[in-house]
């Protein structure tokens, strides 16, 4: 009997280890998945386009931000790192920024493009109040610009386009709309992957629960109580998987509606 109990514990531990591997895979997947869908991100959404005719470079950036936040940009080229290049905002809509960096050298080699978040007000703090008990002290101003990230462009890998790259507001609107459609489609695919991973985890948990239920047929009352506790945990895990799958399907539905609206917007813009 003792040997049978040891064997059953071994089999349960084996199943638990197998379950842990699936759980670890799920956690690893969602670290990247949730960072894409829920965190603040600053991405270069299209390869920069260089215009030799007027020594300028166009970039499209998507920012996940709130309406209260303001951003600013600073550009510097490798050959003249101490000179801040002019940055012009060509178009802005729904978190997308189309910017143009001007006055580039003909051989600028590489470009650093800084994104800053603007604080509404510059805060001040009395330094001596923090570091000592002195009643009089100096006041230090905290910078109202917070560096978010730096994007880099390599001249050798940058596409060039003839002309000065002058486009209408409608052209930029269509470009941004197309990029947003691509972004929505990517999120939909990620949700589809998440559903498949969660469904696989559910099937594995269901199989483990079925094995536990079969084992109860050959167990004494004391063993059954322990197994019932394990089965209850498996049921909770299955319910959690069902809830997650439903949530992802709801999100997919919302994205599908958004994609439809973007298609309608594209048609309206093309008709203007």
C-alpha cells in the first residue's frame, strides 16, 4: 500500500511538473503580450525616409499616452553631436506623430532622436530642507522634461526619396490610418495566440483533473480527501482559463469593430 501511495505521489508530482512547464510558458508569453497591450510604449512605426533635396528626415512615431501628456523631441546627428537639429511636427492624430528633422549634414551617418514628456509645471524643492535642519537654504528647480526613450537611425539603412517630401494633411491622415490598421491587426493576432495558449493550458489541466478523479477509485478515505482538494484547485484553474479566453474574445471583438471604423475612415479620407 505504501508503495502504491509513493507511486501515486510520483505520478502527481510528474503531472504537476508538466503543469508547471505550461504555466511557465504562459507567464513568459504574457510578459511580452501584456507589455504590448497595456504598458506605455514608444515605437518607431515606419522606417525613416530621407530627402536629400532638402537634407531632411521624416519619422512616424506612435505613442501610447493620455490626453494630458505633452511630448517634445530633440534630434542630434553623429557628426555634430553638440548641435540640436530643427524638428518640425508635420502631423498629429490619435497618438501618432509625423515629424521632420531638418538641416542634416549630407553625411550624417547616424541620428539620435530623443522623446521627452513635458510636465505641466516645473516643481521646486528646498534642498536644505531635505538634507539638513537649516531654516534658510537654496531652491533647486526640477527639470520639467523627462526623457522617455531615444530612437536611432542609421544613414546606411535609411531609404531615400527624391523631391522634398511635401505631402498634404490628407496624405498624412491616410498614412496614419493605414499604420493604425496594421497595429490593430497585430493586436488581434496576439489575442488569437493568447487564446490558443490558454486553451492548451486548460486542456492540460482538465487531463490532470481527470487522472485525479480516476485515482480516487482506488484510494482510502484519507487519500480521497487530499485528492479532492487537488481536484478543486484544478477546477478553479479551468474556470480561470475560461474567463481569460472569454476576455480575449471580447477584446478581439472590440478590435474588429475598430478595424471596421478605420476602414470606413480610410474610404472617407480618400474621397476628400
